[in-house]
């Protein structure tokens, strides 16, 4: 999801490249992501886990640690439901690492019953697992499907992806099913775009903070999912950025910039016309 923000991608890549001074700046302004959506989402996942534990008993297990080896061990044992596992690798040029909420043995199906969320065996085991993520959302958003697609891709690469449908467990008590190959194909398109951004930036060989470009995101609508919203806000204040004007839009900022107006102070002192009206308080 964060890869949709080019600014977040550049800063995260620069962090991994250990660009001088960036980590200290990130640490100075880092605040652990925490909002109502995150809290309720975690409660939803915990509720599903608890119901599965009560309904399935020994048929569900959690890896002993966060390593992929511990998850693969449970899969080798044929545990029907694995929760909070870890997957790493995949078919991409960069290794993906993630934690699917549930891995379900191919001969089992999830369902919502009278006793809550559970899984039932429906046929013989032909090998492999399906990947599932729990989302409090009422709909299976494309970015959620891409996330599951990344998990499925790792399973496929390991030879452990079931040919059954994989999917999402939604907050309205519904299951969203998706074909394995369709999920992977959809994910490839997004992943290729992301990797193109990353490699293009790596080719620039950034060494200093100035090489990253602006530390302020042009599309502030991404701030609710970004890793660096406080860094952005600190830079806005430090530079007196036009994003501090309430309700200002990106086209308006670009129009003002063409007129030489790049700060709130310059806007307050401007008396001409830019062709774009800007209203709001700051």
C-alpha cells in the first residue's frame, strides 16, 4: 500500500541504502503508526484467532518463532490452520517478507458458523496451503488482494501453493475468494512498478539527504498509511510549505509554484493572480 506513494518509496529505499543523516532524522520524528483503523483491525484479527482456537483445538497452531523455518515446519507436519506465520522469498528480484494472518491446508475451508469463525475438512488433502488475510473492511480492496498475492507467490515459489482459491476474511463476516493465478498476475503488475521505482532511485546512487529530493510528500492523502508522516509534517513547518494552507490542493500548489510562490509567507504577501483560487486558514 505504501508503494503507491513515490515519496515513501524513495525515503524507505534511501533508509535501506543508509544515506547519511537520514536514519537519525527518521528516528527523531518516528511515531509508531496508531489509529482507530489499526486498533480495530487488530481486534478483529484477535477475535478470529480466538474463535479458531476455541473451535479447532489441536488443529490450529502458531509457529514457535517468527522465522519462516518455524512456519514451514508446521506445514511439513500438515497442521490444518497456521496463524501468524512468516513467509519470505518469492519470484521477484527482491525477497518479499510478510506474515499472512492464516495459512489453510488445502482440504479445509473457512466458514462463519454458530460458534463463530472456524474451518472444516471437506475432502482429501492433495498438498499445499492457501493464504488468507483478515481485513476489517467491508470490501476486498485491490491493495488487499495484492497483499495476498504476495503471500501466494512465495507459496508458489516454494511449491506449497494450493490450487484452491485464496482470499480475504472481511469485517462483515464474508469470505472473498480469488484464483491463485489471477492474484499472482495482479500482484506482478504492482510489484514490477514498485521495483522499477526502487531500482531507478538506486541508480541515482544517493549519498546525502539532498539526493533524496523533497522530504515532503506531494500527495498528503497517503499520510495515513505512510511510515514517515511526522517527518513530513516537521519538514512542512520548517520550510513554511504551502501544504500548511487548509484545503489546498496539489494542482493549486503547482500553479502557485509556477508563479514563484512556494511558501505560506510568500502566498500571504502575493497580490497578483495565478489562475487558481486558494482559500483556507493556516
